[in-house]
C-alpha cells in the first residue's frame, strides 16, 4: 500500500510539472487601446530608417512629430556596413531609447532561408557569464557587436544624467534582431536596469537556450508580427533556432492577439502556424502597416 501511494504521489507531481506542456496554449485578444499603446515604439522603429541628418535634429517627418518628447544624443551607422542607430532620452517615459535600422526585406529573406546559416557563441566580454551552449546567428552577433561599446557608453551617460533606470530598445527586421541581442547585453552589463524591448518582424536570433535567457533576463519583451510576414518564421526550427516569449500577431482583419509561450507552433492564430512556410507568406506584410504605421526606408518621412 505504501508503494502504491508513493507511486501515485510521484505520478501526481510529474503531472503537475508537465501540465503547462500538456495543456493547449492560449491566445488573448488585444483591445484597440492596447494595440494603440504600441504606436510610439512603432514610430521609433520607423524613424530608424531615416538618414543621419534628420535624425540628429529629429526632423524625420511623421515619426519624429509623433515623438516630440524625444531628444536624440547619438546617431550612427551608414545603412550599409553598419545599420543606422540612434540613442536618446524620451522624457514622456523617463527612459533612454536605443533603436536600430532594419534592411531590405527581400535580400534579408534570402539570407535567412540559406541552409548554411551558421550559429556562434556570444562574446564573453560583451555577454559575461553566458554559457557556451547559448548560440546565435553569426551575422546578427557581428552586427550587434559593431556598436555595442559605443551605445553602452552613451546609455550609461544618459541614465546617469537623467537619473533613470529605464531603457527602451526598439528595432524592425534586422534591427529587431540587434535589439533582441541588445536586450540581453544591457541586462547583463547595467545592474538594476529596467528594460522594455519592442521588436517588429524579427527573425529567430538564436537557439532555445538563448530564447530562455531572454525570457529570464528581459520579462518585458514584445515581438510584433504582421499578418503573413515570412521573416518571423526564419531561420527555421529545423536549424535549431527559436523565438523568446512575447509574440503579438496582427491579423489580416487588423485585430491582434497575444500568443503564450516561446515560439507557439500550435495555435492557428499565431505566426508559426498562420504562416507555415514562405510560399504562403507575403513579404510586403513585413513593412506593415503595424496598426496603420508602415516601417521601412520609403516611410521615414
């Protein structure tokens, strides 16, 4: 009898531990106001495609006008070898902001569907304490490392100057991949920082160990996917890549849902199931509009 009770107890404990994986994943609809609350971050991502001169004096048209409370203090990149980026202070949220430019979606898709995509370990001088089992896309790793030290110095300066611990990270496409890496980078290098990261049309950046690190260190992480955009489904899972939690999927109707879990491949309304392969995708959805706001080089003014 004792052995039977013990076996039942062990079975019950195992069932409770496994419950999150056995139960179907849930989606939740976003209200119009919840979706609209993302608009300022979308405008930051839109502004990142604009050239240096109009970013430096914050005169990039609709995006800059929508964010009149933001003051840029560092602008860099050439849009070629280094993605355009900007850093500054957002008085409305008492937050330092870092945003990175994306890239041509058609060329980017070709890169991300290449079966020879390589993963590499993170530089321990940039990501202290991260184990070697954590691996990320080598190209994204290199793109983030190019500006990491310069941006870190400016972020620290602004946080000290404005007496804030809040940091907002934004990016679209390749810029979203850099922002995702940035989110872990800043979490590890600035003790006590409070990070909010919002990315758009972001590809998978690293393996499941990397995705779990993002979940652990950056709980306020949101990745917004639009309709049948193919970029979020590449590189493929079969290559070992995975997304962190935080998906919001904007549906063709214009409504949006939140998807639970990391890389939800089970719910028909979440991106991985909604866009099962690139042949049913629409690359134009990568440019938006995201709640009426388009993102890309053509829309920076």
